[in-house]
C-alpha cells in the first residue's frame, strides 16, 4: 500500500509533468503547428497515414513499393491517432500531440530511474530538468524517433539498474525485449545488446552457467521482438533488409566532398541523391548503390576521415560549427533559438553530471548511466552528427546532473541515499 511519502512524491511528480506538458503543448501549438513538416518528419507522418489506410509499410510517395526507410516503431505509434483524426484534416497536429504523450511518459520514467539511483529528491530534480531541457522537449513537438527513443532508453536503464541490484529471469527477458524495441526505433540501438551481456557477466559472476543462460535469454528475447519485422522484409525487398533501408542513404550523405572538405563533419542528403539509381529499383536496391558509393568515397579519402570524425564529435557535443548545426536543425523543424538554448543547457548539465558521477559510490550503477555514450559517438563518427542523435546518452546525463544538483545543495543526507 502506498505510503504518505509515496503519494506526496507522485503528486509532486504530477505537477512537474504538468509543467513539462504545458511547455510541450505550447511549443506544438504556437510553433510547430504553423511550420511545415520537414526532414525525417515527412516520412514518419506520411508512413503513419499510409498505414492508417491499410497499406502497411508501403512507400507513401511511391505507390505499390515496400517501405522500410526507417525502423517501424515510431510510425506504428503514430498510426492509431492518425486513423482517428485523418477525417478532421488536422491529423499532423494530432500526431505531434501524441508525441507529447510519449515525451511525458519518458519524463516519468526518467524520474523513476533517478529515484532508483539517488532517492526521491533526485528523482524529482531529474523530472524538473527533463521538463525544461530544450534538447528533450523540442523532440516532443516534432515527428521524429527521438521521443520514443528517450522513453525506451530510460525504461531500459531503469530495468538494468534493478537487474544489477536483484537479477531475475523476468528482468533479463525484459531487457532483451527493450533492446529489440529500441532497435525498432533507431537501428544503432541494437548495439545495446552487449551492454546487457556485460551487465549479466558482472552481476552474476563467477557463475558461468548462469551467465550463459541469462545472456541466451536476453538474446532470444531481442530476436523474438525483431523477427516479425526482419522476416517480413526478406520477402518484400529484392535485397536483404533487416531493420531499415536507410544505411545506404546515411553513408552516401556522410561521405562526399561537401562533408569532407566544405562543411566538414556535416551530412548532406544531396550527396546521396546524386547516386544514379535505376527508375524501377526498390529501396533495398537504391540503398545498396548508395552504400557502395559512400564506402567507396570513404576508402579513397581515408586519410581525411580523422579530421571529419573529430568535427562530428565536436558537433554532437555542441563544441563548434554552430551555424551549420543550427541550419541543420532548422531544416528538420528545430528553430535556431531552441538549438541555442539546448546547447547552453547541455553545458550547464555536463559539470553537474560530473559532480553527480563522482558522488556515487555505486560503481556499476553510475557506469550504466554512461553506457549509451559509446553508441552515440560511434553513430555520429560513422554516419551523422545531428545533435538529436545524442538523445540516448541524454538520459544518463540528466540523471547524473540531478544527482549533482542534490550533492551541491544537500537537504540532510547524501544525494545518493534513498529517502
């Protein structure tokens, strides 16, 4: 039965979530509703509309052709609300408000994660940061994969924390399923699977048989979630397709003269569109041609790649190239003032997170909060350095920053002691 303390905590969290909802709805109604759908939003919105009409994952702009431009979960989340509101003529606004619901759910999960790590006060501080942090709420007014990503990464990290404290088969299977769902949102998050395997090895050592058993369950759960989409793609496309056909476009757009020598470290869709693709080719064939072109360019300009990689890391860490980064954000529907605010807030959170990291005496838990940084950095170095690609790592950043605030301004106990 909930205690008075628990009820009070949930009431306070509700008020913070309400503030977060007001910010997100205001941004949606006052800013994005008046803007055209741009960038990847076009695909997610149009694919949800096509799905709602019964043409499941058919190309929205190429009738009769199969579609897997991005992993399917974001479009699936948007499909029911699109079906309900298409007749009103305002289904795009409804889709955006659906993302607000997803975003507020992510806020609650991050509050629970922070409470798991540092106690009730840290949980409420993390919720407050999430409510006002522009790099998070901006996604909830758009139609991108970042809002579901934030929710799923927060859920994954919360379950991982609980598994590390008290391992169980149920939590292991849940972690595997969450890896699958994350990969169905952003393909690179399949790389979270080794995190779970390492966590199992550390938590269950020295029982090797149990490590193997639990790791096998995790992998099986991940495969079970992924297999319907993967198998369906094998019979729809000419070439093998697993999570999406976006890899070719990504690599071609990342590796060209424009991104290596002009706007260094950027990504340019026109580099991919310059690749000659036969008129009747499906998305898998087009992707293969673009992938080959991107890899060919990379191999012939490999000496230049370290400079490009360093520029991409600087971009995703908000350490430079601000004009180009802001322009890329504008092209995706992010106003420049939001990008600037997000960069300033990020660099307030980083030192706070360092304080929070140092304050923790629970080594395995604090490292879990940094586990997505290698995935983020690998993704941006290889593919694209848009700041939104940092979202998986923002979950841990927010929690550690909340712990840092609680450490700097303690109430009566250590910030990492449950209250």
